[in-house]
C-alpha cells in the first residue's frame, strides 16, 4: 500500500477515534503529539483519568497483518506509548490532569471497509 494512502487511512482512523471519545464524554487534549520516540495518537481526559490512546487502523479483508486492529498493538508499541506519555507529561509543568485522576493507557482499533467507510471501532480501556 502506498505510504500516502496508509497515512490517509491512519488519519481517518484517528479522526473516527477522536469522535468516539468525544461522544463518550472525553475531552481530547492533544492529537498527534510528536516525541523523539514517535507520535502519541490521542491524549484525552475524563474526571477520573488522563488517558493516552493508541489508535490502530486496518482495512477489512486486507489479508496481511493481524486479524484485528487491537492485536496490532504489541509489547514494543506499548513500551513506546509509555515513553511518549512520559514525555508528554514532562512537557507540561502542571499537566492537564484532574486532581487524583489515574493515568490510563487505552487502545482503539478501527476497521475500515476497502472504500474507506467505518466497519467497526473497538475501544479497550486500560489496554496496557
């Protein structure tokens, strides 16, 4: 798949994930925060938690790769997201974190049809 098409589909998946979070009552604080370790997809919050979200987007029936988008988030990616979250927090002297709120790492798997329509969206809280 050409790099630009992959980037477009990834951006669409992140947009759909952001819409899902807002509809579920989250405030999205940041999208695509870049660090030396990579890019943190979404940072959101609810009164009880500051949430770092990794979003994976797959095309249904692609035949290559893991069977579901959530299964594409392996141990190395989880470590990378934790490192990026630490950098996000360090970049803010007073993080936008409600008093007593937990830090949470969620995963959102977005599956698109070949034509780019949403097929499914799975949100796994406390994924790692």
